[in-house]
């Protein structure tokens, strides 16, 4: 398994309900200086998390939700529609995962961003805006105590009062997340079928394989 498997997760949820949070906002291009996925969390939401970024006077922005003590250890984000729109940079997902985010709940996602989430073990959940607003109101009163639980197998989000919000997810995406698989892992799982296809192709179209 290449990714951390996901089945049932309980964590602190932080509301960032703006629409159209693009991949440049998630990690600005100037923060993509590493050749590894590790360490990218430092640049996550850099333009919002820091004041005077890159200057001698750099400091955390106390108004940014992820800098606030109540949201320490956040692993779930509640966001607005079209989350992860913009450029297709996979760095955005890598930074979120490196920070410790396990799931994002939004009314909709940028399609490439959503696929990149699944491939990197981050669960993208689609719920309607009203449900997300209710969840945001619920967690805001006491984020550390009012945590959310996500049951991927059952496809539900639950609050501590066991109110449930059902969501849908493609069966292949559920499999990848629950088993911690990426695209390479899926290919490896299909090696027998690939070998059988190649063997059959050599017999039926031998001229293609001539050297």
C-alpha cells in the first residue's frame, strides 16, 4: 500500500467556507521548492497563514483558522464549492496530506484536484452547502470537543450527537482509499490480467511484436 488506508476517522474539523479556493491558494507556486512530498505543509495556505511571508517580520496570521488554538490538530476541512479549482498542481494535495488533512467536505471539487486527492489517500466528500453549513455551525462552538466522524465504508459523516450526513463515492475510489492504494498499486493488482492480454495479443497479432 502506498497511502495510509482510510476507513473510520474522527477528527477536528475547520470551516473554510469560501468558494473557489484554488490550488494556488492551497500552495502558492513560490512555496513549491522541494523535490519531496515531505515538508510541503509549511507552505500550505501560505498567503493566508502568514503575515510578511519571507520577510524578517514574518509571523503567523492569528485570524487564519488553522492558526487558532481551538483548531489545533485539524484533520478535516469544511469548504465552499469548487474546492481545488485552478491549475492541476498535485503539490496542493501533497501539502494538505503533509499537514495532516485526511478529508475535505465540499459541495463540489475541481475534477483534477478531486482525482489527485483520491490518488494520495485524501478523501474528498461531496455534501450540499446546507449540510456543510450545519456542520460548520456545529463544530465552531467547541472544535476540540465537537469533532466529526467519517465512516467511509458506510459513506456517512457523523457529529458527536450521531446525526448522519450520507454521501456518495465511486466504488473504485472507495476501494483505493480504504485499501491505501494509488494508481500504481491498482496496476500491480491487475498484472495477471495484463500478462494474459499480452500473451493473447502475441498469439492473435504476432506481427505487432516483431523486432
